[in-house]
C-alpha cells in the first residue's frame, strides 16, 4: 500500500516551453502533497506544499508563477514548469500524505532536461 | 525551526563491516525522525522512523537507529554491510502531528555510502 506514482519519469523539452508533471497517490487519499527539487549530488529542497482544493504554499525563493501547482483531487497533484529554461533542469520528486498521518510517501521522481 | 546535519557526505565501508551514518538534528518541537534511502534516479524509500516510544527503532534491510535526545542524534547503523546497501542516505526531521508548519520534512544533505568488496 501507500504507492505514489509520477509521470513522466523523464522529459526533455525545449527552452521556452512548458511541461507538466503528474503525481498520483494510487491507493490512498492524499490530503497534502509536497513538491521537491533535487540537484545532482544534493539533498531535496521543498518547493511547495499543496492541500487538496486550496492554493499551494510556496517556499521562499520559489516563483509561484513559474512553478504552477494544482491539487484538484485527493489523488492527483500536478506541477507545471512554465517557460522552462536550462536552469530548471533538475530531478523533481513529489510526496503525498494522508490526513492525520505523519509519514510522507514519495514518488519515483521526474528527470527534467531543458535544452 | 528545524535542521538536520549529516556528518560525512561520503562513507566507505568494506562488505561485512559495520555501517554507521551520523545524523544530528535541531527542532523547536518534539521531533519525528526518519531515514530514507535513494538509489540513482529513483525516489526515496523509507528505511525507518522514530515518532514516540522506544528509542531504538528497527527498519528494513537490517538497519536500525537510536534516538538520543540528550545528544540530539539519530544515527543509522547496520551490523554488516552488503553490496546492495550502496546508495544515498538522507536523515529527515519533522515536528509532531499538531506542530503546524513544523510538520514539513527537513532533510539533511545526504551521505553517499560506498561498499567495497
């Protein structure tokens, strides 16, 4: 149980285009989802926290107009990187948490490369 | 406020030797502590966690960790390393269920474990 999927696992896009990454909780209802970014050989940095049906809370320094997060249902959150640039290339990981439960369950990550 | 310090960005051990990965934390509320493992190009897998109760917690793959409040530590150990243990390990802390914004996970910088044959 407690499986989180991400799609796509890898994506290459051209500079200036937008790309959407999906995060799904497969066997539980995720009231809260988190989006992290990980640069090579570095730790995970929290980008934003989203609660189902409400606006995401972004961490300091994260551009909310560039990284659009939607959490429209209890099983799906999406991260859209708008007008992507090469510096947005990174490994993006989502996690999901049920109400009243501390543990976060992590997705397998999405490798974004912007050319 | 929460923070995690992992001493040693790289640790190498011989196969069969003891694994010790160090983690120290700071937290303004009683902490919940986690160890995660990450294999290349994959997400994080939970190894073990401490919330309340017994301070020595056992996890998957033979790993265990001990919560020491007086030392603000949560070191990860395994008696005998296996080649398959080679990976990146992250220690993380969060506040308890009622601690508001402190419920976010804060990660350490990670420790790359190499197992030598």
